[in-house]
């Protein structure tokens, strides 16, 4: 059995069947925005490896920092011990996020960062003597991860809640914001959230949402005013607000954090994905002094979570270096340049027969088709065009590394136009 056959029969891939006829392409190395396949072909990566690889692959500065840390220590437990990479990273995160967020809990993946956020909210209300606040309000079309708690706040239909009925906690869902980014948002747009808070607010621990950009649940960009109003409603009904910026964090939407579009701060913030510049898996859940101190004063007086690989020093070093690289670069210039390139490049898709609409925000370009695309043929066509684009459902989207050149961006958008729009 050769390697390809062994892989096909023994390895699961994300959201795939074990024995599927969808091909997987073997990557042997990657540099800048290019993936090199085992047959020698090079593909321009339009996905930044799912939002992560913002500075590109094999970045010399990232590599050097990690090599240096590797020779000091790759890992050490975080119970009772601490280290410079964790402290430096925590300082950076407290500095760059909205001022009320003052404490950092490190974990290994986005889904876990969401679990941690949900547990923080529950423990907070327990400590406040309101243990009945055990439910969460989430938005339709939201996506927050794949573990059970995180799944419970994902869109119930696309998240296949029916399959897990009885073991997923039942949360309260409100309509996804209908008002688009850049447009106003009226009372009608927020009515669903307001009604849910009015009816069930007393048993709600927190509202959880992805600010401005709903990612894997539909690549939808909504009005900053909605977010502002959601913050006001949370304050009015006395519930916490959890912002899941795992996808939007670190510049993707044109602001360092998407909450900045609305000038609001959440009570709990989840970060992941681009946190380490895509090098290693790491996530963080930040919260306010008030939430942290309240949990401390409650019973049992500690926060009940502690991953084995908490604050892994290599991962923290990758994050420190990635954040420095980002802040030292003209990232805003890069994002607006990519935004402009996506607008002109994907423009020909507008008004085409199979296309529902084109949406662009920051370094994200989405072509929503009228029909679900055929993954097998379309992926193959993209690979033949020299690009890596992985659609889901009706959505074909681009979110390249920030360092992509105008020429490579052109190749990417041209491939989308040719392969999906203009068939
Ligand atoms: C990807 C993602 C998650 C889950 O992160 P994992 O690292 O895949 O567990 C959660 N929330 C949002 C908004 C995401 O985009």
C-alpha cells in the first residue's frame, strides 16, 4: 500500500468521510503565499490555511524566533510554573485589545477558547449568587467551534444539532443580523435579540457572537451598529457579552479587532487562528478584572479549567513574534490594498447567472453562488489554475495572507472568475 492509499484508508480529514472519493493534495513545503505539492506544482494559497497564515509560510523572522525558543525549552507545564513567553504575550494581548480586558487564559484551540469563555460566564454568575443564569443567546448562522459546548452555540441547522439532540445544551437563538456592513441598522434588525433578552434574560449568562463577520456559518458581514446595539442591550439586561474574534482577530476585517468597528468592548474575548501567525495551535480567552475577581471570590475560588499544553512556550513565542511583525508592518495599508484588489478582481462575478452576490470586507472576498458547488471538480479546476481555494456549500471565498502581491492576488481572483463565475 503506498502512502496515498494508506492515508485514504486510515486518516480522517476535517468534515470528511473516511473512505471518500474527494482527493487530498500532498504538500511537501510552503513558502510565502505558495504551497508546493509533491508533484512539483505550486499553488497560491487563497485561504491562508483557514485565516491563520497572515505573514505567509516559512517566514524568516518567525523561524528564527522559534528556533531560539526551541533551544531554551519546547514545553513546560503551566501549573505552578510560568515563563517569559507567556508573560510577554499576555502583556501584548492586554495592550492591543480593548482596555477593559485585563486577564488572559491560554488554551490550545479556538473551540477550547470558546468552552473557556462559556465556563467563565457560568462561574461568574454562580459567584454572583445567580446560578439560574445557565443559558446562552447566540446568533443564527454563527460558528464557534466543534466541541460540544461550542457546538451548542453554533447555528442549529448548519451545526447539525438534530444529530446531537439530548447531549447538546439547548441555547436560545436569535435571527442573524440582516443589516449589512456599512449600512444602518434599525430597531427591526435588533428586535429578535431584544425579544429574547426580554423573555429569557433572567436565565441568560451571556450573549455570544462573532463581531461584524460571521465566518464558517455563512461568511456574512453585518452592520457595526448592530454590534453597538447588542452591547447596549447586554448592559441593559445585565448579561455578559462574549465576542468570538477567533477568525476576525489580528487585522482581517481592516481593524485589529472587529469590535473596533463599533467602538465596543466585550466582557469576554476569544482569540485563536491568526494569533500565532498560523505557526502553532494556540488560543486565548480574555476577560475583565471584574469577571476574574468575581470568579476568585466565588466557590470554589478558582477557575475550573487547565489544559495540559496551556501557554506552550513555543506557541507563545510564535504569537509574540507574529503580533510584533503585524504591528511593525503597514498592515492597514496591506488590508486596504487587498480589499481593493478583491473588489476589482471579483467584480466580473457580479451580475453573472450562477452568482447570487459578491461580498468584500477587508482581506475577505466572498462569492455566494446560487447553487451548492461541486467540491471535487471545482477544487481540481482551482489546482489546475495554480491556486488553493476551498469552497463550502454555495460559498467560494478568498482570505489570502496579508503579504500577497498584487500580481498573485490577480491570479487568485482571475481563477475564481474563470472557474466558478463565468462557466
Ligand atoms: C475556527 C473558529 C473557531 C474554532 O477554532 P478551532 O481552532 O478550529 O477549534 C471558533 N470560532 C470561530 C469564529 C472560528 O472561526
